[in-house]
């Protein structure tokens, strides 16, 4: 069993061009053994290019890939001992479950007795014992995913690459599959590198998330880090709804930072250090669920802005409230349906929208 946390695959200053198209620029990424690492970004941001270079299906234009410190940049795909799972799983429909799982071992010319034993063990580990002789179409979506993972893991790869495996599924099935995938990662302890454009999926599954934009790695961190402390406006917006206030005059005050929004000081204890802040444009980013709604009589004390209520949207577990500041800047709130203010909130009225200093992030790029 491998130890999580140890570096074992390193992407070093990796770049890729397809003719005039720049797909990836200067990517350095250290993949830790045993982690669930997700490459997240919009379409065309360079995620698949990265995965394909890791797999050995594409050659980098610049940089190199190392495994345990050994250069494998030009090692053929079939000598890398990395498993790959593609979108929709690409199972062989004319083969049984057992034949599908056996396939990578057959290709590797493993003796038949050993194949039978390994396939049997694999069926058990993925909870499909007794189903080896079934056809693929006789299985549920969840069971098919388990076969796909079993087939990719049967030769004990050191790394499993998953290229948007869930993207073709509907929302409910997708959520079920996410639970299964997390379970399989835990069960096998193999390092997973997973590509998705779905931020919820990335946050739900990953130990770390690498956020890509336009061929560049914008941020690498735990789900909480990239969501709560986005390093750029792109990351802030890509990971969910975000309020952005253009702020100025950032300065240090004891262990906090203070910035001005239209002359009003706001305190931040979460974000870039004052030393790195220049006089250019900066933003204070606050998630809608971190802003509380209070009557104007409670103005003062902590961070907050006065805003006029414009629209309320009921969404079952919570309500979204669209507000607007005096300067026309929109502010979005997401509050639980049990919030006491919901009984007497009125459109066109002013309220105090407040947040704690831990829940604002300063962004300078
Ligand atoms: P993602 O996986 O994030 O959607 P890709 O890595 O597939 O993004 O693509 C990154 C960029 O490289 C895009 O502009 C895409 O059009 C381009 N690209 C990817 N593969 C090829 C290819 N085989 N030939 C030419 N351009 C490509």
C-alpha cells in the first residue's frame, strides 16, 4: 500500500502547442501518491491535453514528466503503468463483465490461471461477485462504472487517469457515480487524476483541485482553498457565484487587511498579504451564502454595506436575494429558508448586508 503525500509524478514546465494553437503553457504540478487530484476548467482550457501527455498519448512541446524522479516524457504509453478511463467508460459491449476486466491482462499476456484469479478478486473488490458472466447491457449504470474501473485497475497501475468519465450522465446518476468513484478511490488507494469541467463534482470528490484557464494553471489547492480563497477573479467566478466589490487603498492593520469600498473601510482576514498588493485594481470577493441580511437598525460594527432588496427567488432549501447598492452595484445573497428576516422582507427596502472578516477574500488579478 502506498503512502499518501509522497511526490511521485511531476509535471515540470510542461507546454504544448498544436500548430498555432497554444494548448498549455508552463505547467508545473507535483502529483502526490494516493491523492484524488482533479483538473478543472472550462472547455479548451488544457485539461485533456495535460491528461493525454501524462498518459503518453501526446508529446509535450516543452518541459518534462518525471515518475519517482525518472524522466518518462518520451516513454511510450504502454510502458507507463498508468490506467485510463474515458468518457462513457468505453466498455466492450459484446464481452461479458469478466472478459472486459480480463482484457488488459490478456493484452499483457498474463497466464490464464492468473487472469482467472485476478478477475475473481477484482469482481469481489468492486462488489460484482457472481456477475462475471453477465453481459454489459444487463448491468446498471453504477455497475458499469465499477466494471470500467475494475478493468482500468486490474493490472495495478500506479496512476489512474479519468477523462470526464461522468459527463454524459444525467444529474442524479452522476451524483450516484460520484459516491461510487470516491469509494473506489478509497478502496484501491491508487492515485486518481480526474478531468472535469463541473465545479461541484471537483469540490465533492477531490483532495486537491487544479483550476485551468486558457492553458494556464490558475490555482492549485484543496476544495476549500480554491472555493474560499480564490487566487484570481477567474477562479472565484468559475467555482460558483461570487460578489466582487472593486476596492482601493489596501493596508495592513494588526493581523488584518483593510480596504476601502467607495470610502468605506472593510476588514479582511483572509487573502493576499499587504506586501504583495499594489495600487492597481483589487477586488473584495464574498460568496452569496456568507452575507447575512439584517435590518438597517443593526448597521455598524462589522463589515457590511447598505443595499436595496430587488428580487427574491425561492429554491426549496434556500432563497436567493438580489440586492443593489446605492452605486447600482448588484449584490447576491443566499440565505436559508428558516432565516427570521424572510417573514418581513420587502422589495424596495434598504437592508444591512453583513459578512465576517474571514469570509471576504482580496483578489488582485
Ligand atoms: P479541455 O480538455 O480543457 O477542454 P483541451 O486540452 O482539449 O482542453 O484543449 C486545449 C486547446 O488545445 C484548445 O484550444 C483545443 O482546441 C486545442 N487542441 C486540443 N487538441 C488539439 C488537437 N489535436 N489539434 C489541435 N488543437 C487541439
